[in-house]
C-alpha cells in the first residue's frame, strides 16, 4: 500500500506543557524552521491547553500564543500552522483571531464522550476555510463502538480527521488498534482517522504503528517526545521506524528530524519528559497527562506524594478541565495523613 | 493461561554500562534490597560486558565485580543472583570464582551466529549446578529459522532458557515475535525462551509483551530502563503493563518496583539513558548498544560526530567485542573530513 502517512508535529503545543508554556518567539521560530526544513507538513502552535489556555487554572504563557502563531506562520515556508482549541477553554472568537494570524488548520478537542460540545466550532472552522481535526481525548474511557459514535458526531459537524487521542498513555496495542478500527469503520470515506500517542507505558510509537496498520493516515508526534506526562510519541522515532518499514511518510527527512530533536529542541529544554513514577502511574491509572505538573505543585504545597494524588485522581476519573480538583484531592490526602499521625 | 512470567532484573549488569561500571558495593546492596523486597526472583550483577569485562577495551569497574556479587548474595533474602559471561571476555575460571561467591544463575552470551563458542561454558555451568540462560545477542542479524538453529546449539549444550536479545533495540514488533516463536518451535519442551529488549526505537516493552504472547516465560528489564544505548525495557513499566493485562508475574510488587526505580535507583544515576540521537541511530542501523559511550568518547577525541561513527559501524556490521574498531572508524572519518577541508 502506498498511502502517505502525514506526521504532524505538536512540539510547540503539547510540548508546551513540558516547558510550562514558557516558549519564546525565537524558540518557536527555530523549531518551525527545523521542522519545515525537514518537510513536516503540519506544525501545531498553541498553549498546551489550546487557544485561551493561558489562565490561572492551566498556567500562564510567557508569550501571547497569537504572537507565537504569527511568528510560526512567518517562519514556515511550506508547513501549515495549526492551532488546538478546547471548547470552553477557547472560543470561536479566539479561533477567528488565530485564523487572522495565519493558522490554516484547527484541531478541536473534547473529552471522548463530549463530542457534541464541538459541533459549532467545527462548523465555524469550516466556514473560515480551515482544515479541521477532532481530538477525542482520554479515548481509553470509551469502548471502541462508543468512541466511534462520538467520532461520527464530529465528522457530521465538519471534522475532516478524527484523532484517537491517548491522553494518559494508557492504551496498550490492540486497545489502541481496536479504537482506530472502530472509528474508521464508522467514519471512513467521510473523514480520515489519526492517532495521538503518549509514552507513559512506552507504547506511543508501537500504538501509532498499529493505528497506521488499521488505516490511520495522520500521526502526531513531538521532537524528543516533548509533551505532557511521559511525553508524546517522539516524531523523529516515528519517522525512523516508519521509514525503516518502507512506509510512505511524504518526503519527511528522517535524519533532519533526528538532528532537529538533538540540536534545536534539546538545548531549549531544562527537563525532558521521561517515564518517571508519576507518569507511569498516569499511564497505569488513565490520568490526563497534563495533570502531572499540577500534581507535582500540589505535592510540594501540601506535602503529600504526587503519585498518591495521581492515583486518587485516577480512581475518581477526573478529566481535562478539572485541574483545580487536584488541589482538593491533595488537601484531602493531607488531612487523612494528619489524622493518621494524631 | 496462567503461566508465570519471570521478570529478571539487570540493573546491576546491563545498567552498569550507563554508569560506566562505577557501581559501589553500597549501591549494589541498596538496589538488591529494593528488588528483593519487591519479590524480583533473579538479579544479575556483573560488569556490563560480563565477567572479566573490566579491561581497557570495555572500561574498568570501580569495584571488583566479584565483591559486588558477594554483596548482592549477602543482601538478597529470596532472589537468586546471576552473572553474565561472554566467552572470550570471561572464562570458566571466572565463572567458578563467581559461583564460589554465591552466584546461582549464569547467562552465557554470544553473538547470535556464534552459539557454539558457548558449548563448554554451558556444560561447565551445569556441572557446577548453576541455572543457565543463553543470550543470542544482536538477534536481528539472523532470520528466525537461523536464530532457532543457534538456540538449539545452546540448549543441547545445557542452556535452560534461550533469550532473544535485541542488543541494538532494532527489532520492531513482529520482528521480535517471529524470532521468539521460531526459537520456541525449535527448543520448546527442552528449554524456556526469554526476551531481552532495548528502547532505542521505544519497542522494548511492546516487544516483550509480544514475546510473552508467543510463549516466552522470562523477560529482562532494568529499573528506570538503566542500560546500554537508549536503555533497557524498564522493569517497573513491564510489571505495570503485565499486571494491568492480568498476567501472572509471580507476585512481583508493581508499586514496590515503581518506588525502587524512583527512590533507590534514580538518585544514584547522573545520566539516565534516553532516546537521544545516538541511540536512535543505533536502533535504526542495528548497532550494538554498548558502543554508544565508546562512540561518544571517540567523537570527543577525534572531532567527528558520534552519530556518524555509529552509522558507519552499522554499515560495517561490527559486533560486540570490536569496541576498538570504533577508534579506527573515527580516525577514518576524521581523515576524510580533513581531506575535504584541504
């Protein structure tokens, strides 16, 4: 089969979590230049939690994301610049602003069971002439058939590619493949299917490969795997693996990506994500990856172990947007441990 | 199926590469204590390149490996302590010495096509009453049927478990599974089959899972993935994944291993292995993982990029034991680049 697999880069969006949203315009330009030179077709640039994410709840950006987007658009010679939007965090007004600054793709993300909150956003995006993608986040929370029904809602609203998003790095091989297949069975012909993996249990690349074998045609990654939790599927590893297997990755320069990761991205980053205890527990319990740093901050403040907070969050099934609940859990665990001492 | 999968730990052997063989007796004791407390059944303690590996060619140990072994044996309450032996690096005399210090398992490693050099070592080990494992290193270099023939040689010599060893982290899913199946088809009934994975392309855990599904009953890992190249399959991730899938891992304490990795191992290690450019190139080109630091040293000394040395080593197909050839390659690349300048 000679289907071209599009490798999307999210270093400047999902990777933003790992640098606490502190990217500078200069850093964005250098990353975009390197990715563009390596023929990456789509580069996502937004606050980690999407347009409008720079808030007290999610953490403030150092530089206005719209300025980062504009710099990226200016720097890219071939690549399309994409933005992420979580309805409720960002609005259609934010999207219009991003489009004015030159974004040509938007990916609209909802919790996997809440696709309907994105309907108007897909419609608006299509009216603006944007290419659209839809993120079904924490995809492990729904069985394949239920996930497919949510994908149908997105596609009917105007979504051109539905992503099975493993926001907790929880999916293990056929758990990812089965979801991709079910979604493709539902929307194939009407839309593409993509996969967005994380490394918490180190299945990001393996799951991506399985997704492609099921028929996914877009795969997300980030340089050095920079991203929330244990990080994303590393784009340079995806490219290396897909290329070695003889897959068509649309002319992406594998060595160029390896060099971009090592020479451009790595020197910018103080703390690279890794499979540390906190992120393994996220993968184990299915906890939204961007909660990791929130849990670490709550841990320092309330003196309870981050992994205990994450385990409890996992038990309670909190989803993206409930970042403030981590504080409640931390306070509760602190109280419990004080009661045990006294 | 209720087959018990034995998770072997190699933090104090394969992990030794990543700390340049500088383990202290106290560190060995602390790691063994934590692993033993977490009910890990087999703990390998040796120089990274096996018994007798402390040499100019491979790098000198800080502490005599026999003293480390003795400390490990003393510290372990339940776990068996294993040694690694590469015929030619170590000798039967070294093995006797290790057995005297309390080793009860030996794993004898050869390049995948050279199983016959290990025949006398397996025989000697069995005569000493040791449990035996056999490592077919750089397993990707042989097709499954050829690998199986080599496994047969080991088993006929007295090997009780043949390991498909992915020394370059080069194998991608079915490439690992096919080799495990072929070896099991050949030796099943006479011996167990094991898998030893590396993370260069992040398939260490996925390949291990596929190996088990093919019938492998022993899987190697290390705490935090500490090991040569991009590191090994992390033992705490293997345990987390296998446990989540309901597999029988013989009572290994998953949370205990997660804690051992984070609290005991991590503070000991200055530089944790990761999928950096050098190790990705190793995975891509199929280069023996312990060459990574050798290539980095040659790179610094001769002013040529480590990844170029590794790519050339990959093209030439050098195997473990040819560490000195890296210098020749570095000198040649240096010469070539000087000629281009002049």
